[in-house]
C-alpha cells in the first residue's frame, strides 16, 4: 500500500501580499488544491498576518501565511 504524502496546496489569491488597507476587516480568498475558499479577517492597527492550515483526506497538513 502506497501512502499519499503530497501536502495540500494553499494559494492566497486576494488580497495581494503586503497590501495596505484602512479597514477593520479584509476579505481573504484562497484556494486549497484548486477548491476556492473565502473568509473575512479582522485586522488590528499595524502589521497583520492571516494563517491558514489545510488537512487533506490522507491526513497531510500544510500551513501558509499572508502578511
């Protein structure tokens, strides 16, 4: 039996990295293995980082960050 060891691929599509905003929230779009997901992220004044983790059916886990 061959175990799937391929990590899920997380790609942030919106906003662009290092975007400057003056809003209390930002709309974040990403894909995980080609499937689209979106969310609203609360922001604080200054630099912010959005971190997302994806786990596939085989239990492989990947994490990516958007700053």
